[in-house]
C-alpha cells in the first residue's frame, strides 16, 4: 500500500510545471517551437532558398486568405463548433465578385460589400440553425458547403480571369518592405514585397487576438466552449455566443474570400478546394482543441505558416510529385494530434494527482 | 382534418406515433420524391428490356439506375451508421479510403504493367488484399479514435487529406486500365442476368448485416457504448474495442464499395473517384433519423436514406440540373429535413397542433 501511495508523488511534482501553464499557452508554445525548428532546419538543410526573406513573404502572400479563414475557424472551434462551409463560401465570394466586376462593370467598393454580405448571410443562417435550433454544426455547415459550391457553378460555370482595370491595379499593388530585398540570379536587386491581403490578414489576427484576450465576448467564447453548462450558470448567453461565433466565422470567410480573390484574380468553381480542411488542420496544429475551450489565434497564424513551410520543404526537396504534399500534411496533422492527445492526457493525470 | 382528429382520440395518437417513428423521415422523403416524379412525368417509372452492346439482356430504367448507382452509398451507410452510433462522430475519410482500396485492387490485378492484356492475379486475391488494406486503414482510424481519444472527425481528417495521395502513390501515379471483361462483372452485369450486379452485392451486404445484428450482440453493444460510455464499461463492455471494431467494419464496407466503383470503369481516377461520397454517407445516416451524436441507431432507416439521396440525384439529373450544381439543391433538401427533424421545431409544431386541438375542443364544448 505504501508503495502505491508513493508512486503518484513524482508525477504530481512533474505535473506542477504543466499545470502552471494554461492549456492554451502550452499548446501555443509547442506550435511556435515546432515552426521555428522547422524553418531553421529548412535553412540548414535546404540552404539558400529559405534564407531569402522573400520566401517567407511568399508564404504569407499565398496564404493571407487561409490565415483569415482559419481565424474564423478557430473562433468557432474554441466555442465548441465547427464550420466546414468556409471553402465553399470563399469560392462563391470570388466567383460572385469576378462576375460582378467583369460582366457588370462594377466598382471595387461594391464588390467588397458583396463579399461581406455573402459571408455574413452564411454566418447568420448557419449560426441561427446551430445556436437556436440546436442542430449539429457539422450537418448545418456541410449543407452550407454543398450550397455554396453548387451556387458557385450556378452563378457561372467556367473559370475566367478578371480584366477589370481598377481591380487588376489593386491586385498588382505591392507593398515593398525596405531593407529585406535580395539579389536575383541576374544580379539585379529585387525588393521584398507583400500583398495588400497580408496586411488585412495581420490586422484581422491582431484585432481578433485582442478581442479574444480582453473583451467580454472573447472570454465568453472560451467559457462556452469549455463548459456550456457552467457558462450558462455564470450568466453568459450561451446561444447568443454560439450564434456570434458562427456569424464571425462567416464574415471572416467573406473577407478571406475577397483576399483570396485579390490573390488569384479569377473566378472558378474549383477555387479553394479543400480549404476548409486546411483551415481545420491549421487550427489544430495551432493548438486549438476541437472539443472547444482551448485555442489561440497566434497559434493558428503559426499553424498556417507551419503547414506551408512543410509544403515548401517537401517541394524544394525534389519530392515534387503531387502526392507527397498530401501525405506530409497528413503526417504532420497526425503527429500534432497525437502530441495534443498525449499532452492533454498527462495534464489531466497531473491535475488529478494534485487534487 | 380537425374533425377526423376529434372523432377518436386514439387516431390522433396513432398519427403522432407514426410521425414520431424514426422511419417516418426517410419514408416520407421517399414518398414525396416518388409522388413528385409521378406527377411531373409518369414515364419516370418505365422499365425497358434491352440487349447491351455485348448481347446480354439488360433491364434499364430510372428505378434500376437508382438501385444500381445507390449501391455503394447504401453499403457505406451500413458502416457509417455503426461508427456514428458507437463514437458519436463520423468518418470523413471514406471517399479517400475508397480511392485507396480501388487502387489496391487495380495494382494487384495489373502487376507492374499499367495496361496489361491479361489479369496478373486472380480476382479474388485482389479483392482479399483490398479488403485487408481497407480494414487496416479502418483500424488506423479506429486506433486514433478509440485509444488516443481524438474526435472521429479530426482523426479521419488525416486519412482524408492523405488518402487520394496514397492511392496515386500505390499505382505510381499511373492510370491503370483493365481490358479483361471478367473484372467488369462487379460493376456491370453478370452475363445472362438482366439486373446490375451492384444491386446483388448491396443486397448481400444488407443480408449479412441483418444477420449480424439479429444473431450477435454487436448492435446492442454499439448502442450502449454510444449512449453512455462509462456505464457500459461498468457493465463489463470494452468501449474502446467496440469503437475500434466499428471502424474496421466500416473499412470492410469501404473495400466492397471500392470494388464496385473501380469495376464500373475498369480504371480509376484518384482525384475524382467517390468524391464527396463521405458527405452523402453521413447524410444518409442523418436522413435515416439517427442521432449524429451517437446512441441508438436504425440500420434500415439509414439504408433507405441512402437510396433517397440517390433518388433525389437521379430526379435532379432528369430535370437537366448540372452535376456540379447538384450540391446546391441537395443542401436545400438537407436543411429542410434537419430543420423539420430538429427537436425544437418538432416541439413547437406539436405545441401548435395541441393548441389547435384544444381550440376545437373548446368550440365543441361551447
């Protein structure tokens, strides 16, 4: 008996380190460390390509939309739901904006409004069904995804590039970052640049991070995701919080859709295929738990970057065949999931031992 | 209407009981679709007897094509129902897993050459290998869910992202084509029998699962794990193993569906084969009125749900809806169905019904 009593003691001591850190911080810490290790490893092994700042900025440029969409996804996941319609909404937004700009000679301001309106509409309808009618978020947003994908082809079947001058000018606008340029193969100095979408993405991340950290609503998301019952007892309007999380996610999918549209400059039914899964994967890698209550947008941001860094590593390692990307992403996802599951299980044990 | 309800109270009770039945939703949906087609175009139900290009007798018609094309979905719905009931989550990797198992079948049959003139291995060996591989992938998903306690949707997300890539990798990204007609039997017709083979295969699967549910405790155990995991452990069950088992069963269903899928074309296109079928399979379970959060299930309702989805798709194709636009219509139907079957809405409707009845009672009394 005395032996069995002794056994948990070292565990509890070990657990103190773990339990001093909140769930959110611990998982965030893992993500950021993994990203930096991976990037430094890439620099050491692959060499030159990854040393150029532009490589890093290209990852940002290509994934500004994914960052924005993943933020929305993280918020919904923190609240304990899921939204798999975001990829469809992104495709629908870029198709609608493309059709409006090209066939109806629209202006850019209105097209932004269209993007926001589509995202908001999806968010409101899905949020209402999930929060107030108690239908499972997975089914509702699955239908939302079907609907968005179908509507995209109903709006226009064929992919096409947008020729609208004002839009093309906006699309090609590049914000040059001084001092980080590099010399290309011809010996010419090329400035490092980012696109407008990246600025939008960074603003979204910072604003939402502050909201989640310090606003009443933001803390409400965590409370509802962690335990709806006790959130209700704390006087939080659980239904409204869930509703708002879905509305926010829809709105962010709208914004993300426009940023995506600004990056690709075309409308096509096959745009953003599988984006919802990438967004979920980024959120998970970033330390958001699908059970809700745990997550951090900075982590999501790094999740997107890690996901794409590994893609870059794979393609620059000469494994250019299309299937390697899928397999590596899946492998990484698997790794993170298992790590998460193990870490959380140990933490639970530690807390149990402590009490 | 109100009068008939008033004459006898039991009759209204009966109506309510029918409405509350789980089979009500899929059957009502099937009936509505059938009625709609009958009104729009009675010739929808015509079945004609023909000879195909090889000279086999063949039955053709919309009903036959619904039963034929719905086979894979019905088979998947069986496994998906079990997984949903036991784990309270869904497997979203079945489409990708079909790509893998189909790819394995072709790989075994073709050997190293991607366009062989003769089969390099007996067909049953290929089927056996693909079953084992699909069950292994099912076991992988099951392990993550049951032993690592990852939510099913997230755990299967891994295979969902990697599956089609693995399928391409198995065949070195080549597109093997099998010219031997004997392989086409599983997705086409057995010579001399005018009914498509997939219908027989689906029927066989249904009979097997019916026997399993009838003569083993699988159904009971799955439901008890889904309803309350810890209490079923206290009753001596092993919840983790049962969850694991349901994923392996789903793997077997995937292998059968994959065989039919590749046999239809005697080839495979990794990125397109069985695309979005996972969503349809989950939909079939939901349409069958099964709670997606686990617990009790009704296998018959799920299978009927699968055929309802195929019926809907065939109906829409008949009205010249583009296949890419199909999801939008499907989504509307899904939303209508889930809204109608949501407990909140049902309660509300029931309350309104009660109020109407009470009013008429008051009138009668007055």
